[in-house]
C-alpha cells in the first residue's frame, strides 16, 4: 500500500509529460516518457489492488503481492537512468515488500 501510490504518482508525472525525467540516448530501455508513465501507473494500480487483497486477507493476496512487487522492482530498475533518486529508494521498498510477503506465515492463531 506504500509502493503502489508512489508508482501511481510517478506514472501521472510521466503521462503529464513533465520535464523531470531525462536519460542518455544510449540507454537500451529507452521508452517514450508517456509509455513509462503508463507502465508505472498500471503497476501502481496493481500494487494497490494486491495490497488491499493482503489487508482483507484474501487467499490470492500474498501471491499477487509477490508477483506485482517483483514486476515493480524490475520496472524501477529499468527506470534508474531516468530518475535514480526516486527509483533506488522504491527498489529498496519493493525488496522489503518481497521479503515480508515471502517469509513463512503461520496462521492468525499463532499456529496452535
């Protein structure tokens, strides 16, 4: 529920064609800024949906959260040349999310 809104904000900034982002022309994953905005917006919405599923204790929430946090980690890694001051902390946050969701989980009653 933290990484999702951050990605949504980044996506909205990219779609608005803000001049905040810049990258060298030799970058392999050079997409149009609007394309990056749409990618981050979609990933952000998926992160919020997965976060809500985890908070409401849906059976598919943890798996969806792991998958979407992994996708978010990859997209943030690819976005580092555009805005490293944003992408690196969000990558660290995605790693913490992955760590928390993949730990062994005993039921709500403490395993008794």
